C-alpha cells in the first residue's frame, strides 16, 4: 500500500509541478522499489516515474541500475507516445478526408493533463464513430495497413506494427 500511496504523491507532484512551492516528497527509506516499478508498469506511467526517480535518486541512494532501467522504460514510452501521436493525427486526417465522423475518447484526451505526453502512454487509441459507417471505417483502416484482429459487440480492435492498437467504438 505504501508504494501505491507514494506513486500517487509522485503523480500529484508532477501534475502540479508548475506551482513554485510544490516539492516532491521523499519516499520512506524501506520503500519496495521493484513493487513501485511494477505498479507504474501496470498503469503505463514509466516515463513519469523515471522523471521523479531522477530527481530524488541521490537523496535516497537509489541504485544506478534501477535508474538506468527506468530510463530505458521512459525512452521506450517516449517512442511509443510519438508513434501514437502520429497515428492519431493521421487517422483523424484520413477520417475527415473520407467524411467519417469520429471522436477520440479516453486516454487520447486525458493525456493532455500531464505536463509531458510521454508520462502516460496508452495501450490503445480509442475512437468513437457512427455505427452506420462501420464498413467505411473497416475499409479505410485496411487501406491504411491496420489488421482487424478482434470484433466485439460495441467495438473492434485493429493493430499496426509497431506499437499501434486501435479500439474503434461504435457505442460507449
């Protein structure tokens, strides 16, 4: 539980780091760093955690190996983030060109709350579209190189290597 609470403190600090009096609290000396990293992995906030660790590593004797491991995760998150940004811009442009009505939802929008986009990577890009345009959407995504790999009652999954997974929602 302490690791979850500390991660919440880190997030709060970084979301408010434009406030001059804001300071990152130091963790307890016996914090389980491996557990903290697993939690950050599960929530796709490796870049955010690396930023905080690099700030406090000398104050809490965090091993160089741990900081290096988090740096690699943060760099991977940055690459994924850039690819996802390019993909969403390309998708929205093509949808507009083909007069497919859509709206990005969920993580595509909530990423804007972070000071740096790569601090919160997404597992997939969620887009809501009109159900009556399903055939048009499917044809366009195929034309753009996306593979349809799972269909559901409310949404379909598409993928494009590397790092892009779409959840195309017909309803919320």
